[in-house]
C-alpha cells in the first residue's frame, strides 16, 4: 500500500464486496445490481466500461431501452449510497468509469502481486472467493462472475503454492490446507499437503490425507490417484523408522510446537481376544482416532509412534506427562467373541489420574472396516464434546494458564453451555484482548450475537446484531478458513443472520475437515433442513443426538426446528420435552407446535406469557430468516400467527 492509498476509497472484492471511505468506514451499498455495477467497473480494463456492455451483463433479459433505463436507476441508487464520495464515478454518455487515482481495488492489486510472484503480499490481500455471497438474477452476469471467480481462484492457487515452498512446520500445513480448500479435486494440492504433513513428522495424517485424496477422486471423478501421488505415498511408507525412547521428549515438543493447545495421546488399544491375529482391529481403531482427533486445530495429538513407547507402561502417567507433555490420555481395549466385538474407551486426566469419561461400544462383526468406522465415529462424536469440558476444568487448577487466551476461550464455552450468555461473550472478548488473532474466539462472538436474535439477551436492534455477527464471522474466517470449529460456528452464524448460501459453504467445508464431530453433524442437519432438505436434515440431527445425548439444549431445539419444517409437530415437541426449566423462547417453540396441532388457545396462552422485553415477533422473524425458500419462511410465520403472535 502506498501513502496515497490512505487518501483513496477502497473497494474490496475478494471475500465479499465492501466499499470503504479513507477513514475506514464501510459504506452500505444497498442493491445487488449496484454492487455488481461496482464490481464490473473495478475489474474492467482501466476501470471503465461502456454502457451497452454493462446493460447486457445485468439486464440481458430485457429490451435495449428497458435495460438502459434500469442502468440509469441503478446508477442513481449507487450515487445515493456513495453520497459525498460519488466523485469516484465518471459518468459519460456512452461510458461509466471509476477514477483510478481515487480508488484502490484489492483484486487488482492482488493480480499485480500474484503475477509478479510476490506471494506473501498477495496472500495478505486474499480474503476469499471473488464477490463471495453476491448473486444477481441474470445469467449473463452469473456467467461473467463465474469466469472471473475462476480466474482469481487459479491465481490464489498459484500464490498459495508459491508461498508454501517458503514455509515450514505448522505454518506450511495450515497454508497447504487452505490451498486444498480452493479446489479439493486438485491432486497436486493433496500432494503438497501430504508432503507438509510428512516433513512435520505427522506421518499418520499424511497417510490419512492420501486416503482422503483417493476417496474424493474416486467419488467425484471416478479416477484413481495419479502415478506421482501413488509413488509419493509408497516412498513415505519405505521411510518409516522406529523412534528411540531417548528422542521421545524432543519429538513430543515438536508436535506441541510451543502452542497453547490441549495435548492428547492415544495409546495402542489392548487386544483382549486372546488371538494376536486380531491386533489389526485394535491398532486400526487407535490409528483412526489419532487421525480424526488431529483434525481439531486446538488439539496437539501425539501420534502412534510416540504413544506406542508407553504401550507396556500404561500406568506411568507421570512419565508420560514429563516426557510427552500430554494433558489427556485415551486408552482402550478390544475384545472379539464370536460375531460380536466390544470396544471400551476411557479418557484420563494425566495430571490427576482421574477418568473423566468412558464408554463401551458393542457391534456385530459383519464388516470389519464398517464396524471400525462406526466405532471411531461414535467415539469422536463424544470425545470432542467432553475434551473441552475436561480441559477447562484442568486449566482452572493451573495458575500459570489462568490468564491466557485459550483458557478464556474454554471459559466462554463452559459459560455458554450453562446458559450464561453474557459471561460467555465477556470471556470470548477477553480471549481476543489477549490474542487479537484468536479466530475461534471471533467465531464464538459471531455465534453469541447470532443466537441473541432468538434468546434476546442483548439490548441491540436486529440489524445491529446481524452487522456485529457478520463482522465477527468475516474476521474469524480471515484468520483461519480451515479450522472446523470456526467453519461450524460461521455456518450457524450465517444461517441465523439470513445468509443460508454462506452457511452451506461453511458447514460443508467443516464436514470435510471433521465429519464425525457431533456439533458439526447438528449444524449440517439444521442447514440442510433450512435449505429445503427437511428429511435429510432431521436424519442428521437425530443421528448427532444419538451419538452424544449430552449436547447443549440448542441442539435439541435444532431438531425441533427440523421436525417442524417436516410438519412433524408432535415430534418437534418431543425433541424439547426433556429440557428441564426451559427458557421462554423454547416454550414459545412448544406453543407454535401446539397451535399447528389445533390447540390454539393453549398456544396463545403460552405466547401471552412472554417476559417483559421479549419480542415474540422478533423471534418469529428470526426463525423465518434462516429459511432459504419463501415457502418455508411463510410456514414459520403462519405457525406463529396461529399462536397469537402478530407478525
């Protein structure tokens, strides 16, 4: 950025359109066609385009005169939105231009840096896909936008690949994951991530990434990995060497990498079947757990090679903590009997030796790999939920960590789960004060604001809440677009803010990184239900709550919402029936289902008991706002009207 840039208007096209005045304020550009007009001008040669081409791009389905008239109206609307800054526009008889000396465009600068192979500078500008979230109901514009997005996506791939060559360790892995997210079907990106994982010592993850690559290529394209990819993984297989005990501490330190994360080790599971030939199942479950847990960015996972050093020293918790620096240990056993298999899991707090969680899984051994996948899926769904609670309690005992950002984040999560929304927000904000680039805390803040549209614990108006929510989402995603937690909370926040298309994008990305997480399953289910896939969404919601019955009440509310959209009003009420002392907004959910079942007087009586300050019409609008289709939105509003809500 030059000194003159500080005096220029700034137009951001990467990651969503924003127009900023020199003092940093973001202008509200109201119409989609006005936003599209700015984008067309900003990306045209010399920031100038003739009127006829603009009209053909934005109103191709109208006659020439009508299209020109629509362009004049859009231009007038844009000038009103720009206000005193409308001087950046140069409007002539046949052409419309942006004045290049008054405007800086991030996409233009990104293109300049990328083509000059200045990868680091280009990456600083890349906030996401071109004009993310913008859609205009004209096929000509959509075709133009598709071509432009692909052009910038290809540049982003080149830039990420260039920069990855200059990085090492965790930074390289993170960038490689971002590269892969740009095009999950690009095999070369998979190879870069596999190499980054292998070089960082995360061999288990490297092999798992190869399997992900193989599965995606086969499912989406019907092809096998290229020879180069197969040779890469074959070479990696030949390089494995045993880890001597004398270097265990050094390698464990490399895994932790000095970051403030919860460190977990998975011991090789004990085979209790009395048949050494069944070791493969015990080893396979442990290895899959390591692979799945390593997807969680706030966990440092000690791999199989290190944890296997303690396979025969399971009781030496002090030694594990001293040498491996672990916080928690996952141990278990596998017993085969006839056609049945039993797997026992336990989560141990290494500092105190207490068992903080345990469970048992019984399955029929019809297909060994299917059984292995089912058990790992069930374990991960429950482990991911319980680990954060256990970590928060552990850090309360440690005065050294009591003031760090991660601890504040864990406190926010604990307060949220106990219904203390204001305290949760305070702790998340404290985490950001301690670490402004703590993406997970920004994602939590977005989610807290979004949920307040329903619970109404703030004194803010709906539009102010949505603005704060979206701002926090964008900040979180600008920090890390590959963290499953950030993606999951972003999906929920976007959904509640009325941006279901962005919710779909984020939750699908979260599922790629961590498909077994019960909270991600809940989010996918709700997003599917709100985007017209009602039955499929409810199936996922029911599956998530079956895997982890102790999920927060909001997850039961999501199931109730999904069933309501399926017109299963009794089922919607049943989903909420186990919640003790529910807040009023959940009682209001009960009311609308009673109304749909013909008990309108009872429903109206419940709705009339709204606490002072609770706006039942706002709650109704919030439910409708999540729906992608007008029909579903109207169904919600009619349900509330039947319950006596004036909306």
